[in-house]
């Protein structure tokens, strides 16, 4: 990755703007509730944008009509060096036995439903790969029938906030 100081809130807002039309068509509302005014992370801007696009696209595709998507950024007291980014949906969820496999290349849970939705089963494999290249990991929590939460941490760049470019 090409590490740089990135303004996470701006990137998240850009991603929401670019996917809002798709969400509205599916009657899904996206909410971004940052706990911080802005979080400056040390990461590859394009790659993190790709991670967010893949996660939010999934949160739209595997949601329900009138569903919601909550995007959050938090700096936990127990880990002040990192920002925790989460994408939560009120969608169909993932059964525990499939949870470990969804980041495998070409793995899709429900072949028939997934076929309707289109896609190749690469989105989460790419997310996992990008996060690993940032020494980070994708965490997934899910309740079948009620929703999923995907989250990851990025290194904060607070000490460099004089040199912000985006
Ligand atoms: P692509 O991303 O390549 O267009 P895809 O969305 O099927 O295709 P992934 O993003 O890798 O592929 O996801 C793999 C599978 O994990 C999906 O087919 C779906 O079954 C399941 N999945 C992913 N995100 C969610 C989610 N937010 N809620 C429920 N299931 C999900
Ligand atoms: Mg996908």
C-alpha cells in the first residue's frame, strides 16, 4: 500500500455519495455517525475507499427493503492509537457456519439469491487482502435474519495532522 494521511470522514462521505443512488433504489438508508470530528488515518486512500465500497455495496445487496446501514468511526479508550471503522446493516445476516468462508475467493452463501444480486464473490476477499496489507483484520459479527457488522482498525495519524491532504 501507498501509506499517506487520509481524512477518513471525507472518504466515507464520498463513498456514501457514490452509492446513495443504489441504496435509494433498494429503499435503504445509509447513516454515518462519526464519534470524532474527523479521524486522520495512516493508510492507502484508494485501497481504503475500495474496502468501504465493497462493504457498503454488500450492506445494500444483502439488506431488506426499508433496511438501514450504519457507518461509524470510533477511537476506543483502550486503543487510542487506532480508529475503528464499522459498517453495520439490518440485512439477512450470515449463518455461523458460513461466517469463516465469506472472505474466501468466489465463496457466496446462497447461490440462487446471490445469482439474482449479481457479483463474483470476490468483494470480501479483496477487503481481507487490503486490510492484511495494512496489518489489519476484518472482523465480522452477524445474526442470521437480523443483520451483520463488518469492522476493522486503521492506524491513526494524529501527530501528522498538520500535513493533511484530503
Ligand atoms: P462481489 O462482491 O464480487 O460482487 P459478492 O457480494 O457475492 O460478489 P463478497 O462481497 O465477497 O461477494 O461476499 C461473499 C458472500 O458473503 C456474499 O455472496 C453473501 O452471501 C455474503 N455476504 C457478504 N456481505 C454480506 C452482508 N452484509 N450480509 C449478508 N451476507 C453477506
Ligand atoms: Mg460483494
